[in-house]
């Protein structure tokens, strides 16, 4: 029986996440950079991407725009990986609380979440993505949300959430039968 390797590879390898963080920290002029190195318990530190992602999520909670950039890349990732749904959901929660998102980052979040709804690809963590979109606002995507044709019950539920919680209340619907608000 072979050994199951739960470590990430490529873009989500620990050393690659740290490299991108340094690049983004310079780009966003982050004054105090976060130590993203994770304890590896004797394993190769280049592979422990999931431990480094815990540090990235903590950085998003601390309003670090470089960590937020990596978090947005994570929610844009279609590929699944071990504990990916948990990390993606936790990242969306942290991004929802982050006060340092740039206009470009907000635009990417909106595009990703609405694009997933339109395609019908709404994984388990999409519930947190929907709350994230509500927090940053739908921006210019009202028509795309209204025109989305849900392909399964999860997409139907997500669209209903957006229609009920993200759009301004229609005054004619808000009035009571007696004509009072």
C-alpha cells in the first residue's frame, strides 16, 4: 500500500505561498511582514502548504493586503485538495472581516462568486462565498445574478439568498396591505 501524500504541490506548496507573499507584500507596501513559516515537525517545509495557509488566514484577519491577495487566489482556485473546502470557507470568512481589500481585490471576489453562480458550480464552501459577496456588495453584477439559471438546488438556494439579501428592498413589496410601510 502506498503512502498518501496530503501535502500540496505547485502553486499551493508552502515555499511557493511564502514566495508569493513576499512579492505581494512588496507590491502592497506592507510595513510589518508576517512570518508565514509553519512548524513542520521534521518534514520538508516546502510541502506544508496547508500549515502556511493557516498563517495566511490569520494575516487576512489582521487586515494584511498581501495575505488577502493569496486568499483571493485560493477562492479562485477550481482544483480541489485535501481540506480545501475548509480552507476556502475559512478564507472567505476572513476576507469578509478584512478592512484592507483594494478595489481590484473586491472586483475579483465579485467576479468569482457571480461566475460560480452562473456556471452552477456551487461547492460546499459557496455559502461562505455568498456571505462574502454580500459583505463587499454585488457591484455591477445585479443583472448577472438575476439572469443566472441555477443548475441544482444549491445554486437555486444561493440565487435566492442573493435576491433576498443583496438587492435593495423594492418599495412596492415592502408596503403592508393597508398601504403603510
